[in-house]
C-alpha cells in the first residue's frame, strides 16, 4: 500500500466532500482488525471511493473484502483507486443496492457505513452471512452529535433520520443475539456488535 497515494485519495475525498470515515474512527477500525487475526473475510456496506476498503486490505495479505456501493460514479473511482493500489484481486466492488447483494459467503467482519436510516435492514439482510463470532461494526451512530442533542437541527428529514439512528442504537444494545459495545467518543459514534447466539 503506497502511503502517498493513500493520502491523495484521502485528501481528494475530503476536498470533494465524499463522506469517508473520520480519521479516529478509521484508526479504531484498523486497530480492531489488526488485533483480531481471525478476521479475513470482510463485507463493507458503503464503499464511497474505496478509502476504508484499501486501508483494511492493507493490514494483512490474507484479508479479502467484498464492498458494496450504490452510486456508480463513486464505485468507478473506487475501482480505479483499488487497481492503483494493486488490490483488485482482494477487494471486490459490487455496484448495487446492498439489499440486492446475495451471497452464501460467511464474513468475519461486516462494516456498515451506508445509509444511516437503514442499519436495521442491513443487519437483518446480512444475518445469513454471519456465524457466531462475526462482528458488525456500525459507524455514525452519533450522527454529528445530533442523536444526543436534537436541538442541533430543525430540518424535518434530518430529525426523522436522527430518530431512526437512535432507535437502532437502542435496538442493537438490547438485541440478545449480540454483545454490543458502543464507543460514543470514537469518530462519529461506533458500535461493535459481536454475534454471540
Ligand atoms: C459514508 S460513505 C462510505 C465511506 C467509506 N466507507 C470510507 O470510509 O471510505 C457511504 C456510502 O454508502 C453508499 N450507499 C448508501 N446507501 C447504499 C445502499 N443502500 N447500498 C450500497 N451503498 C449505499 C453511498 O453512496 C456512499 O458512497
């Protein structure tokens, strides 16, 4: 993985307002993967320009990633970035709505970083691709602080989304299939949910 090229992808994404993961959230995700050697098969929901996928694949050579992106223009950039890093044999970009993605594969880690209001649906859709020990990592559960402080927005659709995220956060913390740890002070709020049943 070329550090300079990676920085270019990062800086270009930030300059073009592509919503890549916050830097400390990314560090958290990478150190989680680094400290769990058993993580080899990863599913990512929300590729954007491939920044997080390239970073995750850069940790170990045995890591293979399926990543799903609904936006064709975004996916095109991701495919080009991944090819530049010579990771196209280990990172597979699927250009489609995540709900249309069907596979019999079982993943060790599912990183959920797409439409925030749909997290519960993603969780249920991909349960069949998990085993006991699979971990889901959900990003943006604070939604820029608005989940804990709704007064930060007056926009109706944002408020609706904030309610959905809050509902999901409550749900995942109570869901007995998972042991969930919520890291509210990391990035934009990250939950790590380990399938226990
Ligand atoms: C926050 S960005 C992903 C950032 C990326 N994980 C990173 O940190 O480099 C979310 C992406 O999810 C995509 N997305 C939204 N809804 C989706 C869906 N239903 N299926 C697949 N991709 C979706 C968006 O187009 C957007 O590019």
